[in-house]
C-alpha cells in the first residue's frame, strides 16, 4: 500500500475561537473536509483521551460527527459518512 498520509489533531469540543484562537485544533467534520479537499479517499480516526475519560470522549466524538445512535458501524467497524 502506498500513497500520502497526513495526521490531523482533532477534538470534538473546545474548538471555538475563545479556546482555539489560532484555529489549529480542527473539529472532526472540518478535518474530514480538509482531507477531502486535499484529495484523500480514506480517513482513519483514532480517538485518544485519558483512560478514565475514554467513554466520554467517544460520546463527544460521536456527537461531533453528527451521529446520534450507536452502534453506527458495519461488520468491519467502519462508519461511512456522506
């Protein structure tokens, strides 16, 4: 497998101007839009957070993508977004 790869730091909250004045932190949707604009065909989202907060980060991340119910993935644990 070849091709280009880029890493985006993404967070589902605190991306408003007040907390993110230079706009360096991307929302999940903005990161996907950025990847599509740059010609990427696949996005892999690897959530990270403190271990004690891992369930909470997954809920917030799901909400940031506009997903309202779980599970919202296929048999390969993939979620397809339009």
